[in-house]
C-alpha cells in the first residue's frame, strides 16, 4: 500500500464517539448546552476538588453502563506529562469504562436519567 492509498482509503470510525448533547437551557436570553461533570476528570481530581464540566458524552457507553457518561474532549493536566484526552483515557486506557483502576472506581457513579428524552421535549415544547 502506498502513501497515496492511505489518503484515498476511508478509515473506519469507532463505535464510540463523543456527541454534543441535545439538552439546552436558557441563560440571559441565550440558548446553552447543559453541562455535566466529566467522569474521568472527577475520578482523577484531587479530593474535594470538582472536575471539569462538559456537554459531550458517549452514547454507546451510556447505553452499556445504563447511566449517563459525560467525557471531556480536551487534554487536561498537561503539566504532569499527560498527552491523552479524557475521552481517550476512558475508551483506550480504561477500555470503555470496564477496567477502571480500583482506587478510582469509588469516585465514578453511573446514574440513570431522571427524565426521559420525551419528557424533556414535552417540557421544552
């Protein structure tokens, strides 16, 4: 395979991709995406420290774990030598959240949505 073939061959997309959530709220007359704490940021944050918020999530992991999985798509804590996004840590290092290190597992909770998407749409409309 030549270098030219690499550019013309389509690369298969992963089953696990971040999506921007579709829930909005109004603040000062502007429509904004609702944000939730990133699972990986919360697990890796020092005690009594809040993780980063994100509006992105992995639909496939949310379905698998039965709870909402918000994940950052940014590299955090670069000063410690980290070069992976929180999304990459969750999917590659922690194998889609199935191999979370034992000392971090207690800080990650999977919660089901309080309302269904249909209820959200009725409330907005």
